[in-house]
C-alpha cells in the first residue's frame, strides 16, 4: 500500500454523494434559518460554538472501511454545534418543504412505523426512515442521545462532537460539546478516530497516527492506553475485535495494559454483560474468530469475559486453545475431493461438511469452543427437592458472562446435557465397527433405529451438540490423539449420512398422538410422546414399510386388532410395560411378589394403604387423574398378549395386576380381577408353575368373593363377582391343566350303565370344590332371602353353573348342597318378579344335570320339587300380573325348565337311580294340573334335554 497522506479525498458511491449533498443542504438551511427556540438537550452548547457555522463529518468505522475499500452501510454523522436529535428535527423540517425531497430522489420522511420499517431498506427506496431517538443510557454504553434513520439504504446515526470526563469508579463519562480533536482523542483506536469532512470532502487524521497505523496495520489507542482502558474498559474488547477483523497487530503498550489486573477487574465490574456479549458476538461472527479467542486467551482475559459470578468452579483454561484450534482447522478444511488429494484432512472435511453447513452453525461452533473449559463443571443442585433442574454451568456462563441469546443458551444446555450420550454412542459405534462379531449388550450402536432415535433425542441442533462433544474430547484427550478422535467422529457422521439420518430429528411420525391413543383405546396424555417414539423407531428400522402408502393404516390395524401380531405391537407392549406402567406402580409393589414376577419367599411387611387423597396421589398415581391412563394402556396390553409376550414380560405384568387386585376399592379390585383373567387366558402353565405364583394369585383374588351386601352395595358386588369368578376359574385352568374328563357318551349302551370310575380328590377338583363352597354356595347362603338381591343372585348362579361345568362329573360330591339351594331359589315366591334370576337358576340346574348325571337319580325328588315349584310360581304370577312387564322373559324360564325336566328324565333312564320317574310325574300332575305343560310335552326320544346330555 502506498504511503498515506495526512489528508486525502475519498471515492464516494452515487448514494453516498447524494447523502453528502443532502446533509450539506440541511446544514446550510439551518445556518440561514432564524435561530430556533432552544431544544432541551443533555449537553450544553459552549458560547464560542453558538456563532460558528454547522460542520458535519462522517466519523469512525465508515472512514476506516472506506480507506480500506470495504463497503459500509453504517454512517455516523458528527455535528459540531447541535445534538443529533436537534439536527434530525431540522432535517425533517427541511424535507417537508415542497420540492426539497425530490431534489435527492426522495419522497419525504416516513410518518408511521409501517412506512419507517419499509423506508430506506436499499438504495432504491425513496422514503426517508422515521427519526428514531435513542436516549442516553450510560448503563448500556449509550452516553449521549442519538438519532437514527435510514436514507437510500444507508443506516445513519446523528450525534454531536463531544469530549468525555471520567470518574474513577465508572465508565460513564460526563458529556459536553467538544472540538473535532477532542472527539478524535476520546475514541478507542487511532484507525477509528479519523473524520471525513463534508465541507472540504477530505479525510482528517486529527490524532496524527490514523493513516500511519493503518499503513502499518497496528491497533493503537489515541491516548495513553492504561488510562484509556481504565476510563472505558469496553475498549479492551473493541481492540480485540478490530484486530481480529482487520488482521492488525495490537500495539505492545496497549497489550500490556489490556492484561493488567486493574484493567481486567474494571472490565468485569464496570462493563455491563450485555455490552460484553455484543462485542464477543461480533468477534465470533467476524472474519477471524480464532484470532479473537487467541488474543483473549493470550492476554489472560478468558475468566474476565467468560465468567459466572455464582459458580465456584475454576475453568480449565488450558483446554481452550485446543478447542479453538480444532474449530479453525475444521472450518478451514477444503472439500472431500481436495482431502482425497491430500490437500487437507479427510476427517476435518467430512466434519465440516456435515456439522458446519451455515454461518449460524459456524458461529455456534466458535461459541461452544469458547465454553469448553466449563464443560466439566459440576451440575448445580436444584434449590429445593423436586424443583426444576438448573442449567449447566457452561450455560450460566453464556448467559451471565456474555449475555448470550436464549437460542445460544439452549444449544449450550443441550450440548452439555447430551455430551456423554453423544460420546458414548459414538464410542459404541466405533467399537461395533471394529469388532462386528463381538456380543452386543443393549442397543446395537450401528442400528438405524438406535442412531435415528439418538438424533431425534438430541434435536434440531444436534450438529452443534456433536461439535461440542468433539471439542471436549479433543481438548481433554488422554492418550488418544486428536487425529484419532477426529477420525472416529468422521466415521460416525459418515455412517449417519449413509443411513440418511442427518435430518432424522425432522422425520414425520407415521402416527400422531390422537391416532395412537384411539388405536390403544386410551385417553391422550403424557404417555404419548414416548409411545410415539416406539412407532418412530419402528419406522427407522423399516424405512421401506414406512414409505408405503398404506403404512399408516396397517400400523393402526396392527395396534388396534388383538388378532394381529407384529413387531410394532410387540415393541409397544414392551415400552408401555417398562416405561409407563412400571414407574406408576413402583411405590405400591405387591408384598408377595418380587419385581421379577416371582413369589416372595421371605416375610415382607405390607405397605400401609393411603389414608387420604394427597397420599394416594403419591403412592397410587395410577388411580389419579394424571396417571389414570395407565389402566387403559394396561388393558390394551393384556388384550394383545400371546404366550411368547407373556413369557418375555411376566415380571412386568404380575406386580401391577396384583397391586390393582389388592386395592380395597371394589371398582379397582374388579378391574384388577378382569386384568388377571386376561393374563391367565394366555399364560403357559409352565410359567405359572416356575414362578410359584399360583397360590399368591389365588390368595389375592379370593377376598373379592367376600364383597357382599350390606357392607358392599349390590351393584358394586355384582361387578366384582363378574370379574373375580372368571379370574379364579382361569387360574385353576392354568394351575391344574390336566383333569379327568366327563364320560364322552353317557348313552354308550342301551342297558343301564354303571357310574364311570373317577377320582374326586385330584388338585383341580379340590380347587374347584373349594371355589364352589367358598364362592357361590357361601354367598347365596348369606343372601337370605335371595330375592332381596336379585342382580347379585343372578350373577352368583351364573358363576355356579360355570364352576359346575368345569368340575364335570366330579360335581356329584356337591349335589346335596347345590340342588337344595337351587330348589330354594327357584321356589322363592318373589322369584318371578326378577325373571333373569329364575333363568340363571334353571340354567345352573341344567349344568348340574349335565355334569353329575350318573348320580342325579336319587336326587330327582329335589329336582322335581324345584322345577315344579318354579313352574307353578310363574303360572300364578302370570295370572296375577297378566300383561305385565317380564312376561316374555318368564316364558324363556318355562322353556328352560322343560329342558331341565327332559335332561332329568334322560339321566334317570340311563343312570343308577331307582324308582318310577314317570309315576312321580303323573302324581305331580294329578296333584296340580298346572304342571301338565311342564311334563306332558316331554319324551325320552325327542326331548331337547336328551340332546343336551348327548
């Protein structure tokens, strides 16, 4: 560069020339106007300036950049005898005069905010932006009011020439009008202290050093550096920024003062962190962030700038250089093609191509590099138990130290929180690739779903987070070389790209929360997010299936239809049980069952039941509003189980089911019994035997049979009975899967057959007998008279029939108890008022006759008593209540009674019974002709009862 002259003209653009002409004309207009009323101002005008003419100067950065032939759209205009606000008002007044604006190709000044936002955006804009006054605010480094506007695409700041007087304890100066020389000397650097005089159209170097320092590429303060920095410590950062931006060297005397402990303390105490952050952001977004961080590092300013007043952690600043050197090498890497030719590192090229795609990601890389020394700071403890987790210290440094934006702080927080997750997955990936045949414990780190879900877990800023993990590894590496670390990350990232997972965080889920909740028949809730992750993982494993047009419908059908089994359903079952159900039941573990679904072999004290609602919310969240969805999800799981899934998840299924069964609330106990029945329906007998839980489940279910009126309302007792008995029968089937069958054909010969041989005391029979006695027989004996509880009586008779049917011929041992009970219920005078009860009694009788036919002969009198009494009672009721409701239902009962008589006739004909059955029937009909309809229509050959027995 040629030697710089003390003064020299500049080559202006057309827009700049127009602006100069406009400002000079405004100055002339002001000089020729009557003296206005003085406007309020924070700065008093010196008497000697009152009579001089206006002189305008372009100042600072624009002049410097113009000399360097660097385009600049920001112009500071210094005014010798008016404040910026005063001059701006006069300029607005001048442009409002007709035809004045047109002389400069303008259309006046914007009068609204909307016009102002559009005005002056580029050089073609014809409207001058509205005047925006910025009040003086010393705390934000605004020491004097200024006015900003936009003209022809240029951002203009109007401000008066000034001098500053500082106190010892503040960087906020006393301001007053000053001469051009005083204004130049107060500036941070000589290269920023030159003016462009709009009257002479020449550059003025009033410090005498500006041209020379630009020629020698030196950053120097106009006055003695120590006092300059003490007056305004922010100048330390500004010099670093300009040195890194321009590639200049900071004067040695200035450097020495910048590292002075007094100056560093002043920088920490006197400068707002907002202003520090602005300077740091400009450095890191500038052309050479590496040089800026290197200067900060070399001058010992790191802990002054990147600091958290609340943290006692001492950052490892020796890690800083390795971090910012690595970012420099990555950001300056050439393409992979050049890397293949050896012109740069292949690993660095890959990392840059994937992780640093934009200026924003480049800026974040530098920002994260600057925070690496804080990466290992212990995470602060929450202020109180259960409080929201505090951000990591590195994030607090970003916010408290350099006033970083919320976006930057969020990236830093995510980067620190996910660092170990990222490095662990990367290491497992590399290990898997190095030793492909080694047994894998846990997730396969090369699987597409594992990697894709990790990217989704890290989120949209995952690239910056991986960069942070890389920088932390490089700067803290032990025996592993930097090159090896970069190679490992390059391989990891290349593999992600090969699987098309770089944008996995934005992949659209196949199902939305509402579709999944509908398919699961569960309410929406917090469980959906993680469940949708299971669906997404399935998509990642099967991209070809997920891409099918019918994929969504097929997925919904698999989840919804219990007959369809598939990988997606199996994964959802595993997820719901382990990550949704188990945590909700963790505090109410059943005392008789281990967490693995086995019987407890040592004595365990039962946990007390919650005494109030608040305690229940803590101990039994699955019953409260926030966690009530658990039961719907558990119901879906149980309806979609098969034997392999039961084997796989037994330990996750049994504890919550028994916890629900143990609940004293009949509603939840009934739900638990129903759930147990669903589980046992698909449980392999061997599984129950291995875990020793048969007796445990039995003991948990049996108390449900004691929930009877009057302690339990009849509707609740009915619901509980209808859930408990099927569960107990299902348990018996699984516990004792082999039982002797009822003789296949009771009419194998035409002669009377002897009773077939059978054992009455096998374990299955013993269990059924105990259930019959402790269940329906005991309950019906308790409900005396049964007609007072018709709904519960109906339910108990229905379950009695089921138990007898399960017992088969072994039910003969209970005839002396069952038949009189059925006769009593059937002959209750108020029985016809509730036809379903009589219908249940008739069908229960049929079940007894079908199962115990070999020994029913001697009991024919009891049977005839019951059916005859019931028939007569119905006839009498129908006569008394002719046309009343329930008449059709009673006809069904009469039909079932006729069927029962047919079955009895057949059983007597082929069994061991003695006596004249037909004679007994004739005697009954003779005694009460109303019974003719019960008996006369029956015949051994055509009777429907015979068909039932067969």
